[in-house]
C-alpha cells in the first residue's frame, strides 16, 4: 500500500457493511475508534458502462443509486461524527480532521459484475467513488478552513490519488467538489468527492492530447506556455505567489471561471512538495473567499482537479491544475447549459473574461486576499 503523506497521519477503518473509511489528522489518532454505518444495510453496487458509438465514449449506468430506502430524521447530517446514542452516520467520533469513506451509492465500484450484452459494447463499471469530508464542522466551506487544513486536504487528495491510482483497473483519479444546491449538492457539510475511472475520461483525454501535440511541436507544455502569456498580459490574474497562479482564462466558458495552477509543470497531486502545497492551499482558499465576497454569501461552484493519468505510462505533457466552474450568468440568474452547449458543445459566455476578472479582483481585495 502506498504510504500516506509524511505531514499527515492516516488510519484506515472498516465499516460494519464492509466499506472503508480513512481518518486523517496531524496528531496520532487513538486506538479503539470504530467506524459506524448508517442504517439500511449495504447496497449492492452493479454499475455498468455502455459504449456510445457516435461520441466514441463510455456512458455510466448506476441503477443501484436508486436503492435509497433509509429516510433520515430531520436535521440528520450523515457527514458529522456519530453522537453517543444518536442515529449512526458515516463517520466516528474522535480527533480526526479530514475523513474519506467509500460512497454507499457509487457510480463506479471495484467489484462491479459483468453486465449483460446489448446492442453496443459493454463493460463493468469498475472504479471507485469516495467522499472527502473537510472538517467535523457542519457549516462553512473551503474558504473558512485554516490554511493548515487546506494543506492537509491536498495531502489527502494526493494520498488517495496514489492509492487508487495503484489499482490495476484505475487509469484516472479526479478529486472534485460540487458546492451549493445550485449545482446539485444535497448536503451542506463541507465535503468533496473523488472518482477513480477505469479509463481517462473524455475531457482530460482531449486536454492531454492537445498538451502532447504542443509539446511535440515546441518542446514545452501547453498550459505552461499559456500561463506565461496570461502573466505577461496581467489583466485576468487573481493570485500569483510562490509559483502558483490563479486566473480567469482568456478563453473562459463560464462567467467567473477560474483556474489555479503551478507555473512550472507538475504532473499530479502526488508530485506536489511542501512549499508548492502551501502556495496551492493559499490560492484555493483565496479563490473561494473571493467568490463568497463577490455576492456576500456562499458562492456555488464545481471545482475539478486535472492531473496525470495513472495508467502506468509516462505523461510529461500533464500539468496539474484546478478548474472552477460557477453557474452564474451576468444577470444573476443561474447558468444552465443551453441547447447549443449541450447539443453542439459550443459554449456561449454572456461577458468577457476581463470584466469578470475585474469583479473577482475587487472581491479578492475586499476579502483581504490580494497582496
């Protein structure tokens, strides 16, 4: 088993239903902690993949996610520590700081069975889906965490990338966060997820292919080259410290879209050293605090990590970065994908990236995040 990061202590426990939970902390976690599980028993995960011949990509089917039979009491928080005598949650009481557990209703599962044949090629939906709980506090978000906790989160994401990526069936590990009911989050407790895929998904696969082409032509990375251009232009830069940059891309598809990346190419989260981890943590927190300052309330977004595949091949073209997609249009209405975007893949942005960058720069300044 790959070792967890030296700065963070990890303990693995097994739930009564057989799922794993990993507890992380800066100090040793006491012996004797037992992992709980919500009522309702284990769910048999049977996800399957079917090939979409016209798009040349896999589609995931997870009918097991409909088997949610347990109706929790009002105010029940499945991500909070289980209280003595209370309704069991997913996590134990104890001095842990970050926790990860296997999703009870996964879209991909290690033991997914062979699916029946149909008109198109099929394969088992084998992979992993995990939930990352940022804190024991029930409210708040990434922007409310201490920097040491955000650094620990980076350690945790790196640890899970190492361990999941070491499985022979896993080719890509993607940590992400859906924040807010506007983007479909059903729980307010600060948390994210990790999906581990048996293939490189279409968006990072296309991105990596463009990176490879640029590297073959120029000998340098595509994102590295673009970062230099963004820094030289300067109008859309939100954060630039210790080798980490946050910026609104000149090609942003969403209003208030932000990317966070190290200046120098780093393949993935396991390659992030301590100084870079500290700068990355500051950048991530600064962006979220800027978002919240923009409207004076928690700002919804999807945050996705892009990193090197774990398919056993070398990926010198890969450049770790985070992409934030907030669902706001310029008119304060939520942005849902329209026909041209869903059907054609052609995005329409209601505002120029420079205008949204200026708003975010002012918001980060108001939040005390611009130096």
